[in-house]
């Protein structure tokens, strides 16, 4: 009885098992073993993907004012029952004030004097009083500028007007502070979510490294395959797409846990990042489906559809990463 001859296998084989689960097999030709360039090229592709992933993350921002000082407070002055997040700070009269979230940062920057009073007395005492001294000097100069017998009349007329304005302004500021704090607390610190989901959401930023890196690596490998027609690049692209699909399917749910379950956010950057990331994940999964389809079909159009989806996914993941960086460092974090 003759022994069947097994031909050397090349390239990538994606098979569907009886249970319906796709299996990716990277096959190696005999000449791959004789040529170490395959191993070297695969290693280079891997490190290119890692480098692209790291490069997609924006650099750490410099401390406010360039002084490098740590926040003087531990509790947010806007949402007074929340600890500060070191990523969100504002410079107030030379001192670094920590906030707990983006919205509290914007609220504080709009009217810092309305919220600085919520800090402990010891921290308020550490803030220079230069601005108040200037205000007093200007007020004294204005008083010296008054004329003759009209001083008493001016003082009598001015004092009630000043009291009325102060009386009207203070409750308004207090009401605005309470409303802003309640609004931010309900949106940025959603206590209705289970604690486990909030905790899992903290892993979203690092989980995005894998799909970003391997998607860009897959696009690069497929481009090299188009130019060189070497099967090793085709195999590398298939492997990277599979990893990207797994990574995207993990990163997107963690992103929703991190940002909360909302269709539209108050911050347009976060809304853009949320839906770009979700769309990227769906397109990546579609790319994997098209890859499986192209491996089972000899038609050039099947491979063309896969390539279009792959290059679109690679471009979209780059844009998504940009807006992800803008959430923490501002929309101009890559400005020259």
C-alpha cells in the first residue's frame, strides 16, 4: 500500500471546524526553514507593530505653568466628595489645583473664585493674596479720588449698591456651584454603575495598545505582500488581523465601562472617540470575516474586499487613537 505524499504547505490556512469556530493555521514552506529571512522579517513586523502602538499614545503633558508642582489639594473643590485625578489640574495664582474630572476642570476655570473657597483653610492660606491686594489698592485710589462734600453722599449711595450687588451675586454663584457639581457628579461619576464595571473600565487605555499596533502591522504586511508577493507577508497580515479582532472586541466594552453608557456625551471629543472606537471594532471584525472568506475563495475580488476593509480599519484606528489622546491632553496635543 503506497503512503500518500504530503505536499509542502505554504501561506495561511483558515479552516472552519465542525463546531463552527474558525481556526487560523500559519503554514511554513520547506524553503522557509532554509532561509532565516522569514524569521527576521516576522520579528521586524512584530517590533514595527509595537513601535506603532507606543507612538500612537500622546506624550505626557507638562505640569501647569511649567513649574512641575503637585496639586496642593486632595479633594476636588467642585465636586467636594471626590478625590482629585492628577491628570486634571489648573493653575490658580501660582498654585496647582487638582480636579477630579474634565468637567470639573472646565467649571473651575470658568470661575475659580467661586470654588477655591471649598478648599480647607490651610490650603487657601497657602495661595498668594497678590490679586486681592491689588483690588484693595485700586479701591483705595478710587476713594481718594472722591471730591469734597460729595464724599458722604457718594459713600452712602455706593455702599447700599455694593451690598445689593454682593447679595445678589453670592447666592447666584453658590447656586451655580451646586448645580455644576451635581451635574458633573451625575455624569462623570456615575454611581449607578456596578463597582466591578467601573474598575474594569480602568483597563481600557492599556487595552487599546494591541489593536492599534497589530492593525497597523497587518496593513503594513499586506502592503508588502502586494509588492513582493511573498507568502510570509500574507501570513503575517492574517495573524495580525486575528489578534486585532480579539483586541478590539476586548477594548471597546472596557471603553464603555470607563466612559459610562451614554449615546451622547457633553464633551464632543469624548462622543467622537466613543463612536469612532466602536466603529473601528466593528470594521475590524468585518475585516476578519472577509479574511476568512478570501481564504476560501480563489476570486481576486474576495481579497480586494479584505484589503479595502483592512486599510480602512488601519486608518480609522489611527484617528480613534488621536481623539483618545485628546481626551486627556487636549485636541491640540500634537501641535507643533
